């Protein structure tokens, strides 16, 4: 792992919520981060699908870490805001959140993300959610 | 409890994610629902504050149930989309999500929500997040 | 007019789009700004109602100027992002955009706004749109 | 022109705001519509750049017409909500709004859009804004 992959792996391991959701880092590249989460009934809404909040949690983290790969040295990322569309029920055996940087400014980074639902072992998926997010660079330790 | 309070209590109990987050229904009124969640390190992001995704999960459920109180008989609510602003770190001993209906249409209901962070036993709080959400009425069992 | 009212009046007068839309400043108070726009067929969408873009333009300016009333001396406001819900057709003889500051930070200000449609001379209105927006403080002249 | 191109051209011509902004339809394809707008000082905000509201107007129309190309026969499209990020000042000699369908449902269509700023006659551009929008199918004439 290179330096930013190590830094993101350490930060991800410190996110209690990611462990609670059963999520794991699946890919860290410059400007793009993937987070995977298997289905669990402990993540459900009332109809048995995965709750919009759990779907949002993994794509928010994916977008935040994607932003971190493009942030100035010594900075942290916090989420200023995001918007998520839910296009179909979050049904599947596993979910992959893909976060990408669209524009990295000095202060603000704009990211887009999607969550893909897989129903079997194959590569086929359906996009269940789309995110557009604004991330803020803050000095680490601030 | 009246009929819609019973119905919402039953639906809430079926949301696996709410139990996973340690959240509970705190108020159900016509057009307004509150959900409370105590702080836990299992909900944290990398700095130890509550993750934006957990904050969003409770206010999404609060908005969805607020919409349900105004929906036609026999319908379910699903989230079409939401947008959340995070105004300060989610620090506190407990959090209260307040969801309110702003406009209930035949097909779509627009809600706003906020999440309040409390640091002690008193009534003082700071608003840490604001949501604006679109909920869809779908036939129950569809 | 006090200092910030003068400054906002001057800035508003420099917004070519506001003149193009026939909009005028209706109220400037600390943390709250109103902008009024009469109906015109030149602002319409295909059904003859006011276009979502014109509605958004006035409430964006109202939110931006509300943010300016709470910004540090010597700073300008630019819109980082906004989200608008349209709850009913924008029908009316005049429209009033109300922008309010919800939280003013050092760098970012979160505002909410609504657009009210009036159909006669009286005080009755319907809210046709809701906005939640993020404004950025930038040094003036930057 | 095929049938949906004719229908969209007629609808566009009925949007008073598009004429007011100096905008024109540049491309109509299945699931994708482009709208072009030259720079004019009549569209400006206080610093002389194009106002976020004008930028939003053209990308909202582009997304709406993209949705219309995928909607059931006999239906109209109205905007339920949109969210726009502004990534840099809208400077340029002309602007192109590109709206694309991401998912077309029976009731709701989710679109994404971007606005490209061109500074000369060449093909180079910068993306100044990103939109994520929810469009609703309504029966025509309703």
C-alpha cells in the first residue's frame, strides 16, 4: 500500500459505524474509493430491504475518502452536505459504494457516488442510489 | 396509542437498522415524528463524532414516518431522495431527529428534518444537521 | 438604510439577472432577506407557470444576501450548492422569496428559503418551493 | 426531426424563460438533451459572472426534456426537486447544459446534468455546475 492507501485504511478502521454496518474498504485509488457491505437484516428498513441510511453511510464514506486522496497534505475531510436519490429498493446480497471526485478545490471538493446492488456472485449489478456531495478540507487535528 | 401510532411503532420495530443504531421512537404526532439515539462509539466516524450516515439514518426515518401520518390509508412510504447539511460535528450524549411534513401531495410528500445534539440531561441542544426530503406514497404490499 | 442594507442594495442592483426577471429587494434584515418578483409570461415554463429556474434564481439571491448579512467584514458570498423542492405549480400574480440563515460558520453558511405565491392583493399565499443552500464566504475582490 | 424531437422543440418554444435567457435547444436524443446559452450581462450576478439561477434554469430544462424522451406517451414532466453544485465561477462566452436520464421509473425519473463553460470557439470547456434531479411524470393536460 502507498501512503494515502495506508492513511485511508487507518482512518476507515477508526470509523466505528463502518464496522457496525459490516462494511470494508474495497478499493482506494486517486480520486476514487469503493466500500463494500454485505446484506444483513440488521441493516433493514420495514420491508426488509437495506435502509436508505445504511446505503447513504457507505457512499458518504466512499466520497469522503475519495476527496481525501485529493486533499492537501495534513488535512482531514468532513462532509458539508450530500444529496442522495434512491432509484429502486436496496435488494441484494452485497452492495458496493463507489465515490469519485468531480472537482477538488482548495476548500471544497465535489464528489459523486453510486451504490451498486449485486444479487449473486457475478459482475451484474443495479444502481440503487446516486449521491452528489460537498466535502470540506479542514486542518488535521483542528 | 391511536391507530397510526400503533402502525408506526410496528413499522419502526421492523427496521433492523434502528435497533442496530440503538434508536427509539420518541414522539409520533400528525405530521411530526421524533427519533432518539444515544451516543455510541459504534456509530462514530474517524474523529470519534457520530458518522453523518447514522445522523442521516434517524432523520430519514423520522421524516418517513412523519410522511406516513399524512399518507392515504393503505399506503407505505419510501424515500425518493433527501439532502442533508451537516453544520457542526455530531458531538453529544444523545441525538434527537425531528421530522416534519411540509407538504403532503397525492403522490409525493415533502418533509424537513433536523437533528439536535444534547450534551447533558438538560433541554439545551445544538442543531447538527438539516434535512430536506421527498417521500413517495406507494401501495402497501406493492 | 444602515450599512449592510446599502451594501446589499448596491450588490442587488449589480445582478443583471434580477433586473431581467423583474425582481426587487423587498426586505433586508439581519439573517433574513426577501425578494419579490411579479408574474410575467417571459418567466414561464411550457404550461404557463413560472419556470423552476426563475423561482430558484430569486430564492438563491435571497439566501445569498441573508448569508451576507452574517458574513465577516470584507467578504463576498458565493453559492456552493443548493437543493430546491417544488411542491406545486408556481401560479400567482407575484412571488416572494424568503431566505434565512440557519447557521453562519467561519467558512460556510447554511440557509433555508421558501418561495410564496400570492394570487391577489391580500396576505394569503401558498409556498411553492423550499430551498436548502450552502453559501461560502470568500474575500471580496478575490 | 422525429416525433419526440418535434414535441420537445414545441415545448421549448413555449418556455418564455428560455427565450428571456437567450437559450436554444442544441441536441435532443433519447435520454439526453443539450441546451446552449450565450453569455450576457443581463444574466449576471454581482461579480459579472452568470448567476447560479440562470445556470440552473438551463440545466433544469435540459434534465426535464431528457426525462420527457423516456416518459410514457401522453405524459408531461414537472420538476419535483433538484440539487446543483457550483464548482467555479460561471465565466465564459457560452454555456452548454447537458441533461441525462439515469433511471426512468413509472412515476419518477432521476437525471443528472452538468453545465459546461466555453471561452472561445474551440471544443475546450470547464464544468461549472453539476445537477442531480428528480422529475415526475404527470398526465398531459392534468
